[in-house]
C-alpha cells in the first residue's frame, strides 16, 4: 500500500476524493494514479531518512570496495614489475658469468685428432 495525495478529484464506489485529500491505495493502482498525474506519492519522513541512510551506506561500501580493488591491482602490478626486474637482472648476471662451453668442448676432439696424426 502506498499513501497518495490527490492532485485532482477522483470518485468511485469506495471513495470520493478531492484535490489534496490523502488515501492509501494498492501499489499497482497507486503507480497508475501517479503515472497519470492524478496524485503524488507521500513519503513518510522517517522512511525517507532511512532510505537516504541506506543509500549513503551502499555508496560508501561501493567506494570502499572500489578502493580495495584498486589497491590490490596496484599491488599486483608492482609485484609483477619487481619479479620481471629481478628476472632481467638474473638473466644479465647469468649471461656474464657463463663461458662459451660449446667452443671449448668442440676444440678438444679436434685437438686430440691432430695429436694422433
């Protein structure tokens, strides 16, 4: 049920309403009367405050969730960048420490063959 304040007069078998009269109507009928411009919905002050508080709480929760997701994404990106940097540094150090083993092993059999001749 919704409480409406009439904008125009309305009468039927159960009621006779003048402009500015207030009456409870079933939800579907109330919606039709408001949509047609015959009435406006009255909102209880306490209900309006409760609704506003719920909206504010929902907006705050959404903002906190978005901030947490952003922080998590930034942390993941920083960790990925650090891991890539560490891998690149490891590759650079590994390349400098390694000697060319293929040439030294390839020369040994050739040297042995030359010594045998």
